[in-house]
C-alpha cells in the first residue's frame, strides 16, 4: 500500500511527536513511523522513568531524616517493587496521553521500522519511506512524503571491548528494569546521567562508586558547581574517583560480583562491585535507516544539518539526538517545531544553545544556562560574578535543604548576562527565570530589581543578581 503525506517523521520520541503535532496544527497531512512505543527514549527509558525513581529516592531519604522535622517514623523501609510499579504507572499514563494527542491531531501512526528509499517508481527523489513490520506475513507500507524529518534519537553508548548484558553490566535501560536493588554499584562516567543514578542509588541505600575519566564530575558545568556536587555526593557516602581510566575490556564477572580494573595516578588497581552501570554518553541512531540511499552527510557519527535542520537533501530534515549537539528532550522538541515551521514556509527561530537551560535532577539538583565562568574568560570577556548561598535564604532553611548556591556571570563592559549556574533544592524549576532573563537580554541589575516573594527559594536568584555589584542584602 502506498500513501502520500505532506510530512513523514521517522521516530516518535519527544522531538518526533512534537513535530507531528505542530505540523498537524498547520493543516499538513502527517504520519509518524515508530518501531517501539510513542514517546521514545525520554518517556520510556530516560527522562520520565528516571525522574520517577529519583522522586521515590528523595521521599525515602526525607522519611529517614524526618526526626529533623520533628516527625517520628520508626524504621522506614523501602518496597522497591512498589517504586518500580509507580514508575511504570506514570510512564503508562503519559504514553496514553501521547496516543491521544496523535488521535486528536489526526496523525497516522505506523508501528514498524522506517527506512528511507532512494529514487524509485514512487518518487524521482530520495525520501519514500518503507515501513517494515516484524510480522512476516505483513507487507511493507510505502509512504510518499513531500518532506521527511529524521528523529530516530540515540541509544546508550558502551566502551570498547565491553559487552552490556543488562544483568551484571548495565546501561541506563537495564538499570530502569531492575527487580531489586544491588548492595553495591559502580558507575563508569560522572556526567549528568551518572551523577543522577549515583544520587538515586545512594539515597536508596546502595553502596555507590563513581569512576570519571576527566578531572571532575559534571565536566560540562561550571567548576564551582562540580566541586559542590562532589562534596554533596561524598556526604551521601559515595566514593568518587576522578582522573581515572577504567580498563573496560578487562572488566570480568567473578561469582556474584564484577571486578573492575582501573588506573589512577599511575597505579593499577581493582574494585569489586555487584553491578556496573555504564554511563558514558549516547550514540545517534543513524545506521540501517537508509541514509546510504540519499546524499545526506553523516559527520562524527551524527547527521549534518544546516541552521534550519535541513540535510543535504533539502526536503529531508533531521532533529534531536541524531544530529548531536545538546542531547536534551526540550531541545529536540523545539528543533522539531522549527523544522516543521521552516518546511511550511514560516520564519522560525532556530534553537540558540546559549539560551537553553540544562538540568541535572540529582540530589542536590543542578541547573544552568549560558556560559560557565571558564568559557566566558576563554572567549575574552571581562566578567563580574555574583554568588549567593541557599544558607542565606529563609525558605531553604524551612525546607531543610540549605546546601548549594546560585552564581551569575555578567559582562563587565555591557552588563549583559552571560551565564547562570545553580546547585541546590528545586533549581531545575527555578532555572526558567534565568533562561527567560537570557532570552530577553536582561541584566543582573534587572533581575535584582525584580521583587522576589518572601519566603521563597527564588530569593536566592535575586540576591545573587544583587551580589554582582556587591549589593546583596542578606550576605
């Protein structure tokens, strides 16, 4: 069967399904092709399930510390199967929501594997989509679109010579399917995902170790943020090894444990752990989707696009993890909207990475937007820095979590806001104020002059903004 569409989208993750909805709003005929479930990695194997587990870990930690709030809760225990049930129920509810959005937008959904074909009897140009099904007796569907968006996402990356079996050696996918907690866990990789899992498992009572190849955790964040995170995780009892090279090819299972050989400060050592979680980034899903049938260029293992997300085949666009860049769900969504509006001959604004908020949902949370202090100096700016601790904010003390701080970086010459960096309670919610300030080209003075409600955690932002000129009130 051959069907014609204005737009066919390969992949119905966050970028793909949002693009489909925007296209439907513009009265385009739309189909999405998804080999698994609508919602993709973010909904089923990433953002949502991991944050559900982090919330359970936070509640468990709070209950264990309830005496600090004058509340007695004797011998609190964790029912991990209930934790996982709650996680799955949230995922299921949101999955139904995405399915309903597809129906509402009259978007056709093909549950199969989509492959781009070259010029054929269906079309003189590349872009016809062959939808292949697992059922042997089911013929391929042929979709003939005017435009295509490739939104095939990414998958967890492994290390050379190391097989992820999802039993002893886990990816984040396998960690989300655990039936019981291990007594000990070693995490290879101290970036955003590794830190989130380390925080979660430690709050669940697991003995956690992090091995990070670079000199610090969260290497893409501001150095002061990294330092504060390391201090906080060590307070949880997490062992942290930075500047450490793990010999992945020689990681071996031994009885019920796993032996990890590593090298640090010129010395070779080993660590023993029940399970290992590999958290060394993600790789784009560019293989076997028919790119070889087109002139689309793949560079550094991701699809090369222009500022409008067009590939070399200008009627074929690509968005999200598959084009590299900031591999974030909210970025993929906005790239999808921008791509659709461009193919619809509108004038969208492409995503500006300097305006995108980045979040780490560990305990403590981290959030940032714009340049780090190091980046600002490397780019030749003369800077002013304002910093204020949560300790100086009444609501943080009331909340019972006053570690961390907010840091603002401004251009000394123009007063332009260059970057905002936060670590502490609920900063992933508060970062939107900073992102909006960046978007509106606000200055630290304008943020400081904005009246923040008292008592609120957001007061720390106002105080940090005032601190850029040394005018903070409570510090």
